[in-house]
């Protein structure tokens, strides 16, 4: 049994949902034709319609300022959009109950927003209740649409099936409780040959209070469901052909990476690849379930399979990730020399201010590190200055070169840095992982560095192949002329 997760662009409108239906049908048929295949499923997990969660968060912001009319107008627009999309449900007898449910949900949302606007306060608990509605609505539409297209499906409310702690806006799943809930709500439809459809991103506490799983939450939901139900594969259907060798907005010639290890994928996700959030992979890693990233708009464009272990690629490097807007901090102190407890004191500063550190390098008397979130930086610097002299560089970029066997392949580091020899490099880190080499450059030169590295590792062979073909064609032409 497989879990198929569809992102916001894959349920954006009627055409997108029709593509989703075709993909689910194809998966079901393929499984039925496979010897020893699992006749159950698949389980379908869907995001909110594209852009809806942001609109709902915007409604919450309007309520917080007391703009009840603005919030209601936005909800009316969302109501109309969902009712329009529900036309993908063919039979009126199936569509009307969904439309009635949509109207009930939006009527309740308008009452809630009116009350919040009077208070001009939206607590994290209410923020979750509002943000969750996108997935609650889309999953009801998709379940009825599948049924109307002769793929019998059952809507499963994620607020009953995914059990979390009470950390609103970033809840963590409780796996034992979620497994039990899924056995109660999702397993019976599976056993009856129906397709369970759940909304991603959404869960609830043991007392039934709605929660959301935070950034990457819909993909995370798919991994949670797959892990708890023992899926054979988790598929993430999005609008790109898997994980690419670089950001295609920077490198138009970026290509799909056919296979990655979990570790490679997590590093790429953490350092800027947008297809997967690192947290998404964890349940799959723990249960050794492959994750496949596919393009719902073009199945022929390729996909990426993420597995426990992956082979080394011929050129060693599999992909180049980067993220900009990074700040680096260097702390220098003679007290570090031969001392113990210094690093603990330093990192306790970041811990107290709940600020994550990305890359760290150390020498005998200094520590350099990078930060994404600089919200608490002034307070952090004030404490760090008690430990030593501090210097800060903003507008930096982190580049991460990924590939199995990177550390053990002679000459790779030299090849990387010679390719960008005229670009100033700092904060070099390789020892922490056998599969990546990470370093910082000036933000304004990040695109140039990524483009050069991609050309060096992924495009030279194309040029060489093209030259070889040209030579072969010329030789063949001369031989033909000689004959």
C-alpha cells in the first residue's frame, strides 16, 4: 500500500484535481496488475488549494486588527473558489453534500472571525483552527471527486486521525496514538477497498483541540501516515520533477537526480532545496520507507527516489544547494586555548535565545558560525562579547555540495575551489559529514558560484558527449565520401 501526497498546486483547481484522479487511478491499476501487489489503497493526503493557507492566515491578521469586513470579504472569496472547484464532482448527489459542508464551514469561520475581530486577538490555538481549514475543505472535495470518477473514496478527518502534542503552529505527532487513530478511521476504508483521503498539515491533541504541524506539514503528514500504516512507498506529488541538481531559477540546465540517500536528501533540504523539508523525511527514515518525489503536471519529466542508502554517482557530486540571506558570526578568544567548557558556554547563549545555528567551524582560538534567523542577534551579540571579540558579516550565502563518497574521493575539494578560485570563500566545513562540503561566500556572488560549479560537475560531460558525436559524424561523412 502506498501513500500519495498532493501539494497545493496539485489540487489548485478542477484541472489539477482531474490530473490527481488520473494519477490515483493509474497507481491503483498498476498495483492490481503487480504480482503480489497490495490491493488496498492508495491513501491520499492533500494540501489546501494553492494559496489558501496564506489567505486564511491573512484573514487571521485582519481579525487581529479588528477589520471584520475585510476578513469577511476574504472568506467570501475563498468560499466562492471552493464551491467553484467542487464542480469537479460529477454527480449532483455527491456534490451537493460537499457544497453544504463547505457552506457550513465558512459560516462557522465567519462567526469565529467576527468574534476574534472584536477581541482583536488571535491566539496560537485559534490561528491553528483557522489555518487548518484549507486542508479540511480540500480533502472533502477530493474524496467526493474520486468517488464521482468511479474510484470509491472516504473522507477521513485528520483531526481525528493524526494525534499531536499541544505545541500550536508547530505540533509534533504522537506516533503510538496516531497509529491507533488511523487503525480506527483509515484502516476500515482500506479493508473495504476504498481510498482514504486526509488533509495534510492538520492534527489534534488527545483532547481534540485542532493543531497544525508547521512548515512542511503536509508532506510531514504523509510520512506520518505512511509510517503508522506501514506503507511500501510514500509519493510526494508536486509541480517539479523531483529533486534537481541545483535551483532551476539559478541554473536553467538543472536536471533531476534519479536517486538519493535519506542523508543526502536531508542535507539538500536543509541547505535550500525547496522540494522536501528535512522533517518530512524522519518518519520514513525510521521505518525505512522509500520516498518518491514526482511531477503531477508531467509524469514523463522524471522523479527522484529517496532511499536509506544510495550508490555513489560517477561524478561524485549529486547536487548543489544554496541559501542566501545568511549572517555569519565569528567569536575569537584566547580563553579557548586549552580550556574546557568554552563551547558549552557559547552555545548556551544561542539556546537561551532559541536561535538555531547552521554551520560551525572552529580553530584553536575562534569559532565561526552561520545563522538564518537574526531576530535575537543584538541580544546574542551582547552576551557573546562577554566571551571574546565578535565580528559579524551579513548578506552571506551558504553553498552545500552534496554526494555520497565526497570525503573519500581524492581531488574533489580542489576541483570545487579551483572552479571558484576568484570568489572569496569562508566558513568551510566538511568534517561533520561524509556526504557534503559546505562553505560561505558573499551573497552577491552566490548565483555565479552555483552556476560555475554546476557547469563543472554536470555540464562538461554533456559538452564532451556533443563534441564526440560531432567528431563521429565528421569521420562517418569523410568515410562515406572516400567510399
